[in-house]
C-alpha cells in the first residue's frame, strides 16, 4: 500500500514539475497546473474510495446491477437512488462552477447541446455499462479524456463541425455497441 501511495506521489510531483515549465510556442507564457486538475483528482479519489471501500458503494453497484435483487437483499433502493442523484447534481454544480470561473461569465445556453451526450459517452467509453452495475470512476475520467482529445485534435486539424460531430458519433456508437455485445456475451456465458 505504501509503495502505491509513493508511486502516486512521485507521479504527481513529476507531472506538476512538467506542467510548471513554459510550454508556449509564442510570446504569451503557458505554465502551471490547470486548476481543474486538482478538482478532478479530488473527485476521482473520493469517488473511487466511496465506490470501492464503503457499504454505500456496494449498495450503488447492487442497485445498478439489479434493482429487485437489491431490494430483496434489504437495500433501501429509493434512498440509494436519491443519494446518487444528489451526488450527481453536486458534481454537476462543481463542474458548472469550474466552467463559469474559467469563462468568466455564464450563458443561459451553457450546459445545453451535447453536454449530456458527452457526459454519458465519456462514462460508456470508459467501460461503464449502459445497463448499470458495472463501471469505475477512473475509467469515466479516461473516457472523458478520450472524447476531449478527439475534439481537440479535430479542432487543431481544422476540421469542420460536421466532421467533429460525425467522428464523436462514431466513437460513441462503437462504445455503446461494445457494451451491448459484452452484455450479451456475459448473458450467454451465464455470468
């Protein structure tokens, strides 16, 4: 356990050092750790701990996997679902605060459009099942990084918005297709 903690600390120190270097090709310096990184890391560690190490986390997976079986096992399904929605709303509020502090203002149209699609897509690309009961917080963060990389890369290549939407749609369809196929394979295997 101490070795794992030490490795994470060393990785964080090296990443912080690399991010403090000036990485701007122009005259305006770009240096420092983006303030969203510690926020995401705190949410990642807290979410992983709660889901992997607490009774509540086991209840969340049980309710997501089979609501009726969880109810028969004595889990208060309504309470767990309500709590998960409250936690999700709190995370959305944190995201909104981070976004508005970055932009400096709030538009009435903010959060509309494809925001929900990308949020669900990031989780599915990371391996969270659309049907519930399976997934990890770290994988959802990785899925979000994949979507952000695709959007950023296509933007840097100067692709029009139609191509960006098309590629995002294909990536999301592939992720959902893999989820459905793995679910069917698990059902056939009897797991």
